[in-house]
C-alpha cells in the first residue's frame, strides 16, 4: 500500500523537514505520495512533485487552508488518507500540532518522533528526553507517524516528476482563526537544518553580552541556538531553544558556549557530529559529551575565536 | 467559567533515567516522582485565571495508580478545587496509558463535567508523545491552542499565543477549547505547608476506566527499551589556537 507524507510548506516553497520525512517514508514503502494542503499553493505542489522518489502529489487548495490551523487541516488529511497504510509528517511544531488530531479522527494511536524504521509496524523513538530509546510495534491498521527530521537524511529536492492530482477540501471548521505571527527575523541559516550551530547559555549573563555570539556565528555562517536558561532570561527569542522541549538539532559542528549541559539541553544536540564546549567550569557536564572542550572564560575565548577564524 | 486540568505523575525531571537490565523498560524503584512540569504550568494558569475572577472552579484529573493522588493533592495545595482520579495499573515506566485512551477518558469526563475549557501540559516528560491535548480536541470537535506562551480569555473565545518554529503565533479560538501549555506561560508557585494541610480536606473522587466505558488495551507494544548510543568522551584543548587547529585538521568541519 502507498504511504502518504504531509508536506510542510508556506504555499510557495516546501520546508526542508519534508525531505527528511520522505526518506523515512521510503524506508516503509517505495510508493510515496505527498499531500500539499494550502491555499494558492500551486507553487508548493509543483515543488513537491520535483522531490526525488515521490510518485504522486495531491494538492488541496482552499482558502481555509491558507494558515496551518489544525482544526481545518486535520479533517482534510484524514479525508485524503483513505488507501494509505501510513501517514507521516515531520515532528516540527506544524506536525506536532496537527497529526495527533488526525490520529484521533482516524482512531489510531500515533507514533511520535520516530528516529528509525525497523519495518512497516515497528519503529524506534526516544523517550525520557532521549535518555532511553523505545522500539515500539503498532497493531493499528493505519499508522499516523511524526518523524524526527535530524534522524533521517534529506532526499534530493529535485529530480522527481510526480503525477499531479487534486484532493477534496473539507470546508472551514469555524473553530479558530489566525491572528498573527511574530516572526524572529534573521538572515542566518535555519537552526533546524544548519551545518554549524553556535549556542549560548546563562554564562553570557546578559542580552548585551549574548550579542558576542552573533559575531562568531557570522564568521562561521552558523545558526544561533540557546539553552533554556538563556531563553528564559530573555537573551534570545523562544524559537532559539535547543533541547528536549525546544528544537532538536544535529549539525556537523555544534559549539556550546557558557552552557553547563543539563540533560534537557543535551537531548536536543547530542547527535551533532562534532561538539565543542567552551565553559569556565571544568566540571560542567557538557564536557562529558564534547569532542573538544576548552576550559576558559567565554568573554576571552569567544572574541579570540572570532578573531582568529 | 469551569476548567478541567488533566495532570500526570511522572519521574521527576531532575532524575537520571536508567534502563532496566532486561531492556523491558526503565527503573522506577526508589525513583523520585513528581507532577509533570508542563501540567504544573497548566494548574498555575488555571489558578491565575481564578484569582482574576475569570474562572470559578478548577477540577484536576489524573489517570494512574493510588499514588497519583499525591500530585493531585499538590495541585489542590496550589489552588485547584477538587480532583477526579481514574484508577489503573497500567505500567508507568513507559508512559502509562496511551495518549488516545487518555484522550477518550478525558472526553468522557468533559461530557460529565461540562467545563468551559481544558488546559493541560503539551507533553509528559516520560513518553514525550505530545498528543493528548490535540486528540482530546479532535474527539470533542473543539478548537486547540497548543504550546501556549500566553492565554487571554475573552467572551466566548480565547486568544492563545503559541511557541512555533518560526516565532510566536497567535490564534483566536472559539470556546470551549483545549489549551496545551509550553514552558514560558508562567512560573508555577511553591506550595505552603498550611495549604498542603487544607488540600487534604478537598474532595478527591476515585473512579475506574470501566465507569467511563473506555478501553485501555494498548495499541502499541514495546518490543524493547535500550540506552541511547553513548558519545565517547573527547579531549580538552589548552587554547583557542589548538581548538581551531583540531577543528580544521582533525575534525575537518571548518
């Protein structure tokens, strides 16, 4: 049976996390279809049709689908899920919000945040903030799944030529409306998919001092992340948070500055390829997982590193 | 307005979780248990709304063993009015009753109690599923405001500011609705000893899943639980120069 991937998109372009989700889907079955539900979303549907390995794209275009309101999107996904053994979406705030609603409509127990596909019924997922990995087997005939993007490689965004089709809309549920988005403006790479991430913690002491990390990030072409402590202290916006309840990242290089390394933070970055820790406390837990640790005052080390790179 | 606040007793968030030697689950013996931190935030928000006169009654609900009453007493000491405990012996170390069954239980209780809204944690920190609130909203045909960092109750509606990947999104929801809490919604209060004494006198009703006609047969089987791959400890470098050298020539990442 074919599997269905729910595209994350902004009506014109496809969010890269969709590409990782397609990889997970292809591990279940080679017959991968993509649902692109939105409004004025032909461009997004065209982009989805080019994704490597996608056989068919189903476009649903309706005004009530312009924003990602779960109340309007979940019925459309459920209605278009007929004939699919698995329905997958990225475990981003989009997928986390809408997919459980889909699962409940289909009366199936969702499997959240999978990091591996064993077979069509069996998956691995982290529990306890990544302190343990559970292998779970589903007995539901139709499976709703969210996929941790960093656990699967992205397929090529180009090279495919999927068949195009139109799916049915479900109308406005009339339960919710979009008021606004206070977007975090940034010219830097997206935190979730950046090759290099520079993260700061409480060690910076103030929002003004935290700005020091921007120069380092600019030098490296890196995205900026933060510990919960730095976000709670108001140094950076909420969507910079890396950790169990924030973003999970796995870049080539993760530089943690002034971050002690609470379990909850490690859960969000310990799959990074190379980890560097800079901290003045040599007992800080972050050093136990860092490939390279530098015990130093960040106010000396960060400017020096920025200069010499 | 009346509000229902589902809460869960989980391994305390400061505890280092240990996988059982036979890979069947995680160790619960002599492990500190507490209220799920996101649920504590939900209880706090409900109490704040009661303090400003928008909420009149706070009912906390939990699904679990007798011991789950401990966190319900904590919620009552914080300021919740009464509690309903749905008793079950489902294995706790893997997250207890599955989210869909929890959502069905809560739907049955919503049908009975008719609250104006439900506020609950966005996820429990044991199985990290992040599903129950959304599922409950679907089963009830209600709106959902997930990952809330701000809640503004209005007349027949609630505006919820949500922590999303791109920033902060605000949605306006028709009441009744389900709201799930994120970390920055508020800071839960500490309970005082006299309040703990007072909480012992508050009503705590005990019922069973059968009373609500909900089936707790799991849909997922846990095949095994294992330790995550351990990162081998790295090296300490003595200077910024050495660090740059290692990153360029050894790790080759810059």
